């Protein structure tokens, strides 16, 4: 039996956070309730040590969850830093799990908007409290550095979850829950009808996660679905189960403590040898799917999971156009960081940099294509010249497929900067690579007009800036893109790129230097993807991302006999 007292207290407890989030999604200004700095002053003197201890306690153990299982365990996660996690996760059977989740749906639906919202906000708060543990879990599954794992896997993911929740709450509460509808009838007695409007979930929601950003990409769909009344089954990447297993465990604890079936949020884990994602995606009771990963499987989901509303973020080719600059050094320093961060394993990392073959103009005089290329290579080398700094920036290569891709890419163009392996003093078996930078001609489309996920960069010699913009637009229209950037002192050129970004539906950043980078996106201000090109059919997050997760069902009856 659900305790309304407890759940109403949770809504009241977090109402200020909710109100601030509702304001933030409209204002689009900077706001966060989850601090991104792993500071002792913020999270507590022992937070880091406690988080590391909690992570270590997970290793070489079985993970306990409150959900139906077949009694078996699965999982063979290996840290990109060179050791086995040896964590055994409960194995679930769809024929048992899905009916149990369906049986729990009516109570969760009938609990109402405020109850569900309060519980989801409590889950987010508790996730924030374990951000250090989550940072280590993300680090040792995705290959990110600890600081990046903490930020992207913890507070930034929580921000995105809260943002999606705020949009959902706003949409769910647009309609009055009940009304007495009275229609005048002239000399006759008015028609009087009592009407109720109830938010009804679509059904089971499946979150299919990626290995590189397991929580950041999963939390928007998780919380958008859960707060709108849909039970959520999370299918992690087999190489990154732990961060989402921890997430499920926290969610289950909050649900159970408030009188709901804990398996309203459940884990559905597999391994690379026995994939089960298609079985989940095609299950007739799965009505919502959130997916992040390759275009190939994303396209398969869109084409085949017809029974579900499918939200995908797939692959794309992100472009930079360099036309001119006041000074080149701030430009290449900014790009060096964008290209090196997490070894280019971000869906927002630039891949193609278009530069006129005759060079660019600067306040210091004209610079040739080769001078720009050399300056960028020098900036990358300088950024990564200190091994400790390089370790923190590059993180580790997450998968063998990415490493192989980098090794094979040297044949695709003239090598301007060879990728370099780095040593991690703490983890001897870590696999690290700096960016491989290649020069190609614009006509070499078979080299650069494909996504090359990882630290691979093409410097493309074009006929002109106009030609650069045309090629960037063609690339985005054919293959999709999440981010664009341009450097120019010419307002007309900036206007042309801005128009092209509207035509291709790609987010554009102009003349970024200093501490803001093209592959960063701030929750409550920046939309992640537009949902209007081939890289993604949805945006994290906006109203469209949440509106299809529920319906409003009307009941009406005469309030007086007619």
C-alpha cells in the first residue's frame, strides 16, 4: 500500500528544485542544482574515499537487485584501464520480468503526478550523493578520466534527468485534472458534465544504453518515462553495466521505501556473446525505446520496432569551418582540447575541419593551409606534452574496435600528426591515444564522408569557404551531425554558416576560444541534438522528447440528471 503521506512529503521536499528547473527550461540561462566540482567542501571530506571504497566493494561480487530473475548471473566487464571488474549481474528473463513490470504499472499510474515527481526527484538526489562512486564506475567502464567520469556520469547526467523531468511535469500539468463543464441551453436547463483528465502511460519503456556515456545518455529517457508513469527496463551496453546497475539499485530502493514495486525500474543485462537487445526491442509490451549508439542499429530499431515510439541518437559527422581569425593560436588551442578530450569518443567531437586550400586571413597576415595544419598539430602536441595532463584529458580508448579504427585510418590521407600512445602511471595496462590528424583533398570524399568514431581528424582542403560550408551541409544532410563550428571575422560568412545550420538542422558554435568548447552542452540551456537530421530523431531534451510518453484520458458523466 502506497503511503500518500511519505510521497507527498517527497514532493514538498523537492518542490523548490522542481520550480527552479521549470524556470530554467524557459530562461535557458545557467542553472544547476547538482555541483559539477568533485570538491570535499561540497560533497564532504570523505566523499572521494567513500566513493572509491564503495566502487571497490562492487568488484568481484554479485550485484543485488530487487527484481525477478532466473537465478543466474551474467557480466564480464573489463576496465579500459586494464583489469577485470568481475561483477556478476542478475540475469533476467523477459517472459517473467515484463509481466511483473506490467502488473506494477497501475499502482504507479494511479499514484498521480505529484507522487511520481517527488519519487523521481528523490532518486536524483540520492544519485547525486553517490556521485563519487558513480564517477569511478563510469571511469572503469567507459574509459573516461575520473574527473570526467564524475562530471558526465554524475552531476551532468543528473542535470539532464532533471531537465527531462521538468519538461514532463510541465506538459502533464497543462490540463486541469478535473472540471465541471457547463454549457448554457438558453431557456432550458444548462448541460452540466463532470470531467476528469488523467495522465496515462504508454507502457513498458526500454532504455538501450551505450558504453561511452552510460548515464548521461540514459537519464533523460529514464526519468521522462518514469515520471510519466511508464515502468523502465534498462538494457546497458555489456561493457558498461555497472553505472546503470547502481542507478537501478538506487531507484529500486526509493520506490520500495515508498510502497511501490521496486522492479518498476529493472536491469536487463547481457554479454557480447549472447546479445538480447533485439528481443527486448521487439517485445510487444515495450511501447517506448530510448537508444544511443551506432547508426546501423538505430536505423534497425526505427525500421523494426514498430510497436514502440523510438527515440534515437545515432552517429553523425561533426564539422568545423575555418575561414579567418583574429589570431590563430586561440583557435587551434581551443580545437586541440575539443579533439583530444576523451580521445575523441564523444558524439559531439569534431571530425572534419574544412580549410580553404589557399589558406586563411588573420590580423597577423595570411596563413597557408599547411601553416594552419601545422599550428593545430603543434597545439595538440603542446596540450598533451605533460603526461599527467594528457592522462586526464585523453582518458582511455573504450573498445578494441575504436583502437583498430585509429590504426587503420592512417592510410586515408597524409599524416599531419601521428596518434601517440601514452603511459598511465597508475594503470600499466591502460590504452591511450592522442588524435590522428590527416590531410585530404575535398575530392577524397570516400575518406572523410563517413563517421570515424574516435581520435581521428580530417583537415580538408577546399576551393573556398563557400565550398567548405557546402561540404559541411552535404555531410550533415546525408549522414547527420550534432555539432558544427566556424571561425571567421566576416559577418556575412557567419550568416551563411548560420543559414546552412538551419537548413541542415545542426547546432552551430561561432568563434569559440577560451574555456568553452564545441563538444560541450549545458543542460537547461543547450539542446543536445535537434532531432531533425540523421544523427538523431530526438533532442535531449525538449517537449517533443517527453510528450509521446503519455496520453491524457478523459472520463465524463452528467453531474445532474437531465
